[in-house]
């Protein structure tokens, strides 16, 4: 196993990879494009390909570690949506999984479906990640000011 002294950041990265692997398995298997995506996300976060494959192999034992800031939460839901789109086929189970995960990551239930769809459209249209993030933050901020009685947007 990865040891008692594993850092919080490392736990977050491994949890994120496990969540992505769970999404990839929603359709019953992880295809080559999805595994390549998982490895790329892992490498971007300091894991090598073998580490990622080990995390994926043990993803049935996943424990969600929620990031402690909005930027990381957005990055995780963005990666989930990007993974959903990786094989070119979006089924209802994958969309439901992303919406459920967005809620578990702390996004308000009232807006998670719209947020996931906004990210999906941006990715599909080839918009840069930062542009999608900025537009999503604007949407979330608008929702916060429009419905203050419902609490924070995240």
C-alpha cells in the first residue's frame, strides 16, 4: 500500500484518479483512450503510469477525498466531464455519475446538472480549460448572488 505517511495532496490525487476510474467503468470497462486520459491526469499530478495503473486496479476501494478549495473542486469535476467525453460516447449513467460527483464535491444540488452540461459543451466545442473555468465561475457566482437564501454556491 502507499503508506501511513502519505501526504494529503497525494491522497487527493489518488482519490481523484479513483473517481475518474469509477466513471470510466460505468459502461463496464476502461478502454484505451480512457486509460490514456487517466495516465495523463496522473502524470500532471506527479504520478507515473505504473502508479496510476495501481490506483485504477484498487479503485473499487475508493474513499472520496474532497478538495478544500473551489479551484481544485472545479478541476476535479472538469476532469470527470473530460473523462466522460474521452470515448466519444456519453451515456446517461456517465452523466448521472458526473452530476452525483459534482454534488459530492460540494457543488449545490440545484446547479450541478447545469454546471456539468456547461463544462461538457465547452470541452466538446474545444474551448480552453481556463476559459471554461472562468465562464463556470461566473455562472456559479451569479447563482450565489441570485439565490442567497440557499447558502454558498459550493
